[in-house]
């Protein structure tokens, strides 16, 4: 019986030690639970930030679609607008036309003087012909 009591005392001592260890483990679990609660709060804060970022991304996506539409409109306008090459070709053509006009403008006084000379000669010849007709008997 002594042995049984001693064995029971040993078992009782072991149970007390295990109980202390379980209490320590419970304390550790409480600490771990508190840490998990803190981590959960941090995750909730991160989730809120992600929700805000999602809203911002949605806003940016809408703006991007608006700008795409506006850029398409600008592209259409640019396709209808003259390019530098187009303007350069028009300006070159206008320069040629202006040069031709200037040349004609410079030639005009000479042509006018020549025309006056011809008209004067025609007038003289006309008078001469009128004077010759009676003499020739054509009249």
C-alpha cells in the first residue's frame, strides 16, 4: 500500500506539474490570441486601405476611358488637319504663283509701251492708207 500511495503521490505531483504547464500554455495562448487580435486589426486596416485603393483605381480607369475617348476625338481632328508637309506644299505653290504674278507685273509696263508703239504705228499707217486711197483711186 505504501507503494501505491507513493505512486499516487508521484502521479499527483506529475499532474500538478502538468497542470502548471497547462496554465503556462494557457497564458501563452492568451498572449498569442491577443497578438492574433492585433494582427486581425492590422489586416482590417490593410483591407480598408485596399478598398480605398480599389476606389482610386476605379476612378483612374474611368478617367482613362474618358481620356481615350478625347484622344480618339483629337486623332480624328488631327487627321483632318493639314500637316506641316501639306502647308509647305501649299506655301511653295503660292510662292510660285506670286513669282509668276511679279514677273507678269514687271512685264506689263513693257507690254503696254509696246502696245502703245504698235497702236501709234497702226494710227500712222491708217492715216497713210487713207491718204493713199484717193491717189490710187480706191476709195
